[in-house]
């Protein structure tokens, strides 16, 4: 990753959806004293929509959504949008400081990025872990969020998650022995019809080694009492118009998590996308865009007119 000076706002790319970079300082995070690189994708001009990816993801997960939003914006020139997809701290090509990662750090990172991009407020869209961060941001900075869209959001304390990923602990070991073992298991996995499972485990190991924030959240949150920054007790304070999208066949985020957000946030709307699994941005970009644009054109535009 090249180094950037603090005065660099961003790198202008020929492709508006390719990665751009800027340097930001995080406020109220003494454990992260050095400026951090923020990687993001940006496309269009108009009402800003900021997209936050999920666990083990990055801004590239949103490229289908970005393309469809841009196309819709081009068809309806009365409501143009600018779409920004961000690699969160410790993910993708953004900075990876050697710290124990927390949601407040991600909120401080997002705040610093939006400040550097000179965005006073935006429509904030978050998937899974990104939904958790988006909700926490809306709680911390209510005046900076025009509207909120939570897509299969995490962030609700659920003690059933503890122990759910214990099988992944060996995957987290920092030793080449694990990689050798996974390679040697390939013939056996093929023989018993588990090649896909082994490929998933190998992919998870690569991503966890590449994305320290994801690794930190698994290693440092093995007990129920470690869930110190979930937002279920605070989401009733969210003031922004909110759309919650749930995936009908989601086996990662239980439906009741989405329902908790919708019930606790005043006048929030809940929509279940039929036949959808957890990876909504990659698998159902059209459904997200249709729901989001309808939400913006009704709840958000009407709110603006009333104010």
C-alpha cells in the first residue's frame, strides 16, 4: 500500500468505482494515534449514500448495488445520487492498526472519513457488521444521518452466538501447519463430498489473516460478557427514517435481530426479501436498490419537504 500525506484528500481514478484513498485522524481513539488510510469507491454526484460492508467483506461487495443505483439515478435526473462504498478500518485496503478492534473505533473512522470528504450528512446503508456500525453512528451523530438502511444488521446481543464459531479457532492459528493440513485434506474432502466446505474454511482463513478487524472480533469476543458495544439498548434513540431489510433464508443473522431494530426505532419500516440469504449486497443488489430508492423517494423526500 503506498503512503499518503495528511494533506491528500483522495486519488482521482479514471474509473469512478475503483478504489480511492485518503488519510484520516481518528478522534477520541488514543490507542490509534497515527493517521490511517481510508479506501473507498465513489460514483455519481447528488444526494450522498454511504455503503458499509459486512464481516469478512470490503467495499467491493457493493459494486452491483453501486452500478444499479447509478443507473436508477441516470433514469431519474430529478433525484441524482452520489454513492460511496467504504472499506472499514481493519478491512480491505483501509488501515490495519495493531489494536483490539471495537465498534466505537469504526464509528470514529467513519466520522473522520465523512469529514474529510466534506459530507455534512448522508443516507447511511450498512450490511451485517456494517449495519451495526451504521446504527452506532446514527446514535452517536444523529444530525449527520439523513436516513438509515440496515441490511440484515448485526449489533444485537445474542448469547447463542457464543461457541457458534469455536470450530474456527484452529483456522485462526498463525502457523503454516494449518495451511499444510488444509492442503492435505483436499483428497479426503473430495472423497466424502466436502470439497465446498473445505474451500469455505480455506477462504475464511485467508480473509481472517488479511482482515485483522474480523480476526479481532472473533478472538476477543468468545464470551457473552465480551459483547460490550452492541446497540440494542440504544437504538430507540435513533431519529433518522429507517428501513430494515431482512433476508428470508438468512442463517447468519436471526430474523428477530432485524425485528428488534424495526420495533425499537420509531417509525422504522421492515421488509423481508423473499428467497434471499445473508449475502444480500452480492446476491440481491436489485432488491436492495428497489427497496432503498422507494424508501428514499417516500420517507426521505417527504421528510425534506415537511421540514
